[in-house]
């Protein structure tokens, strides 16, 4: 699959750097990819960061304050220490005047920089932090099972821990509003499914993979199926997911400078580098094993929103984000942390690639839900 795009003839977008490593990508006569077309035709007309966005932000703030009037916290924010979640925490407290509970899930892979950023934000904003620590033996067992499954979606175990932990906590403590750092500014180009972009937490997929390759019963690992939190939590329990960053001017470099100036927060070299495993997975495992570069989508988002030139992106994508020596060291670190020998991890790496289709899943139902959300205008990014 990694070389599938070579068979059909290589092509790259004339504006961004999305290319035929996405095996289903299409282009118009001008050479614009469908992601750019979706950005121009669907996202831009519905994305307001001017006075309209400000008014909507304040309206939301009043709704959230009213709902949380008699509670200790009026909303909850999942905080990783990365830019998006850090900046939305700042917006919630300082711009919206809310009383957020910052919620962090420690899945065992935090970088020291991420931990430092979290501490600086909590102290600087004067807000409460709750940290849920995932049972490492269970986390490790699930991650090794996913690695042995040979699918490209290797961040699903961490994502499941983060989102399931957050939603379960919010439900248990009757917190209605969940604020996320999701945004169009740095994420308008959603990576395709083939690049490890499986669209949510599919309990059936998890159970099949862990049932085949896992060794330990997952007694405490949080796992909330996407259909449960998308439907039951939202439409039965009334939980609301809000994305404030789509309502304010959000420029990556400016946001980094603001957080650094106010709180001493430190920027990362690249998106998702707050997690040591995600950094390894996206910078080493994915491009070298599957031929997919998530940086293409990350950089393309910045190109579309005017924060990076195409030339800058092409120059940067031509080289690995981290040095060869560093990546080699990280390979050993990941193997050791997962209680695998370097040779065992190398054997998995060199194994035959598979996809989620090789395992039991609910992808059809999830895809149908995503199409409905797109039709209703609840999801404006291109979903494939």
C-alpha cells in the first residue's frame, strides 16, 4: 500500500502539498486537490473569526456560565500541554471568563516539555487540574497488541485513553460543556483514513485486535465507543462539545508567542510532539513503514490558512523532522518501554502491513454517521 500512489502516477496539489500518497485523492483541472477545494467552498464561507465570531464566543460563554452557575466548574478541557489545548485553555479563562477544569490523561508518554507546559498553564491561569493516570500495564499491553496488528492507526490506544477518560469524567461529574482545541486554522486538512486517520474509537475494532494479540485483561482502561459519545452522551445526556478556537483569530506562531510571554510556555518543534510515542509514530513508524507523512496534512493546513508557504513546506517535508541519531535512540526507548527487545520491535516493523479491514470493525456505521454530520454542517472538514 505504501507505494500505491506510484502505480497510478505521482501528482501533488498545485497549492498545498497533499499528494497521491493519499490513494483516493482527486484534483480539479487547475490541479487543486479536493482538500483545497473543500477549504475554499465549505470551510471558509462558514468560518468567522471577526465580530461575528466574537459575538458567538460571548454568547457561548454566557450559556456555559449560566449552566454552570451552581457548580464548581462550568466546563472541562482536555489538556495535553500542546498548543491547541493550551491556547483554548487560555481563551476559556481569560477571554470567555469561564471556570474550566483542566483534565489531563497521563498515558505514560508525556515529554518533560509537555509536563512543564501543563504546570506553567495551571499556575499562570490559576485553575484546577485533574490528572487521570492510565494503568501502565494495560496501556502497554494494548499498544503492543496494536503494533502486532500491523495497522497504520497506531495512535488509537492513546486517543482512546484521552477522549474516553475525558468524556467519562465529564459524565460522572455532570459537566455539560466540553471545550476542545479542535480548529480549522491548523487542522482544516484532515489526514485521510489510510494515514492512520481512523475516525474515532471503535470498540469492536479494539476488542478484536486486543483479543487476538493482547495478554492482559483491560480492567480499568477507559474505552467509550464513538457512537456512544457522539449520540448518547450528546443527544440523550445533553453534553455539548465546543470549539472556541474557530471563533477567534488563531495563528499558530502568534498563539505560541502569547503563551510563552504570559506563562513561559514552550513551543514544540512540530504538532503532536507533546507525546513521545506520537512523535515516534508520526516521525518514524508511519513514514518508514507505510509511506505516509502526516506532516503533509499539517503543513497543508498551514498553507491553506496563510501561515506557511508551499516552498517552506516542500523544503521541510524533504527531510525527517528529527535527526537519524535521535530517531534511532527513540526506537530503542520505545521498545524498552513496551518491554520488547529492539529486535522484536524491528520484527514487527518489518512485518506485513495490514489495515483495519483485516479486523472486525464498525467503520460502515461510523462513516454513515460522519456523512450525516457533514450533511448537517456539523463537520466541515473533508472526511474520507
